[in-house]
C-alpha cells in the first residue's frame, strides 16, 4: 500500500492537462480552428459560421476561456 494519494504535479503538467481537457470536445477544436483563421472575431460570427446553437457556442467558449486558450 502506498502512502499518501496526494501527488504534487508540475505546473506545466497541470496546464497541459487543462488544455487537453478543454480541447477534448470536437466543437471546441472547431472553434479554435475557426478562430485561428481570423485576426479577430466576435461571438455572433463564430455562432453563425458553425452548425451549433448560440448557447452551445457560448458554453464551449467559456470552457476555452477558462483553460486560457482564448481571450474574450
């Protein structure tokens, strides 16, 4: 039996895991791909260009922002 279950991870590992989790949905990858083709973009442009409901786009943008992958 091992001692403590509390493992100290490197900050870089935690950050990469957060990015991977945020990119774990194909809609979020599509949003990142869409944004990478533009210099700047507003919410309605993203929602209008992707086959997703506005509420769905909003949720995915929030996840990407929380992971530090985009700025709003």
